[in-house]
C-alpha cells in the first residue's frame, strides 16, 4: 500500500487536522442520512493509502474543496481507483505536465508538482520513480518548443506575492547551488526539496498578476532544476528527469526561453550519462537550431561540447570535430556579465575537459592530454576540480604515465573529501579499477587511498 501523498498535501494546505476532517465527514454524512463514526485514526489510515468505502471519498472532496475554495476530484485526493486500489500516481511517478487533459493546464500542473515535492520530502529514503523512455522522455522538450504558450499566468489566492518573494527564491537558488558544488547532491537535495515544499508551493498558490507570475515561475523553475541536479548527483535518475521536466514546464510559463534552453542542457547531460547519445544530440539540436534566443554563448559552448562527446561515442569523427570547433568558437564570445545566473557553471576549463573526454573516446590521446591538463590548471569550484582531475587521471593512464596518474589521483581523492556525491564516487571507483592494473607501483598505492575514501558511507 502506497502512502496517499495527494491527500496529505491537500489536508496540510487546508489547515484541517486529521480529527477535524473526520468530524466534518461525520457531520456531512449525517446531512445525507448516513451514520459515520470516523476519527483521526481512520484519517491516518487514508493517508497511508487505504481508500474508504461508499461515498466517503466524495465527502472528502466536498469538505476539502469547500475549505480550499475549488472543486476537487477523486483523482485530486488520490482516490480515483476502486476500494483497495493504489492512490493515483503523481508527477514524479508518471508522466509530466502534459500527460493528460488535467496536466495540460498550468494550475493543475502546479498542484501536481506540489504533491510530488511533498511526496519526495516524505519518502526521501525510498527509491524514486523509474526513468521515462521513448516518446515520454522527449515530449516535454517538444512541448517547450511548440505552441500553445501560456497567455496569462496570473493567479488568485489568499497570499499576495511580491517582488521580494521572487528575489528570495533567486537567492535560495544561488545558496543551494553553492552548497551542491561544495557538499554534493546527496547532502543538498533534502534542503532544496524542503524549500520547494515549504516556500515555493505556497507562493505558486498565491495571488499575483501575469508579470509577477512569470517571474515567480522562472524562479520556481530554477529551484526545481537545482533539485533535479541534486537527484542526478545522488544517482536518482528517474527523479532527476521528472524535476527537469517540471523546471521546463515552469520555464515555458515564465516565457524565458534562455532558461528553458538551460534546462534542456541538463537533460542533454543526463542523456550522455545514461549512454543515450542520439537523444543527447537531438535535444541539444532543439536548443541550438531553434530560431530565437534559446541559448547564450556559454550555453551554446557547453551544448556543442556535449554533442562532440556524443558524436565521438557513436563513431562520427567528423561530427565530433565539427562540434568541437563550434564549442571553442562560442567560448570566445562568453561575457559572464551578460549571462543568466544558471550558466555560471560554464567556467574556464569546462569546455576543455569535455573536449578531452571526446578526444579520449576517439583515441586522439595527445590532444586529449593537452586539453585535460589545461582544464586541471584552470580555477574551478571543488566539484569541478574533482571531475577535472578524474579526467586527467584517465588520460595519463591511457598515455602510459601511471606515476603521473597516481599523483593526480591523490590530489583528486584529497579534493573529494567532504563531498557527498554518488556520481563522483562512481567515477572514483572507475579510476581505482584502472590504477589497480599497475600493481606494485605508486598507482596501486593511490588506488588504496581511493578505496579508503570510498569506505565512508554516504
């Protein structure tokens, strides 16, 4: 039996206690000549996933709908199925914003997203949803690219939303991004999800005009994207994908095409990680080739660099080199002061490390070494330094320099101290396995050091 997160969110939003809901159901039943004797323990069972029999689910809709001043359906309260059935799925366990008629509207999407955030917060220790594949995986990108657009995103609610509220969300995004870069996604994700549930969802349900609403959707989408990045780093790939899809829908509502292009780049990066190279190429094309301001020089630099890696993996040397040239050309046009806050990750050395990885796949080891060394010399945040040293270690091993690789691996392990990241641990394990192929050398000693680092559980 799955917990009914949708009912839990609505009950919390209404401000009605469990005992209060039970007493209201009993009174409403009496008005319909039905004797009911529910108490708070019965409501607790409903929240755990049990579905009451008879007309009680309709009465729940009536009670909560009256308090929230909107019409609720059985699907809204997680009781659309027959008695004993599982609660209706939420956005993190099924499709995205456009999966059905209800999800197509922005208001319905916001409610479903709020349910999913609360569910993620409540069940953070349980496995997330499976990855969407095929058409379901790319449909949100297509929907972002194509009409209809949201003509008016204003909303009537009890709490007025101000520019200061929106500014707070932007400040929170910067804070959580900094925390992620230095502590990792495993440590950061619960904090972002808690902020989405406690601060962002109430604002999205608030009172605002179209202009403020678009700014609010932009800021909320940025936080959903950070949550997706953290889930990705924790290797919860299905969960990360759903958050990216949510961020893309909020980005479309905001009307900020540059932000939407950034979110698509996150999906490109995830597709690369999953080995879905052709999807990575296609999604990058959706940003790079679509007319209008869908990318900035920094974003285009990264998208071309990721495409280069994808082309290298499918054996298209010409396509890989073409994208490498485009990435380097775009990198010369980057003006940090003209970039949105999210593309700040495209720092000196990022394109070099991506191109080094592409060249390594192609077997072009000498240029790969030059790029990897250049990337390792460039300044970067803690997480970036570790990733670059991982790549440099791999290049040095491929070029027959195990001693130098050992020195680099020791630096990598030292830099990784305190970062809680499943993906970095995976990369470090791969480095360790390659170092162990050189027994009796400093490389083997470096492998032991990495093993000691990995013994500490996250």
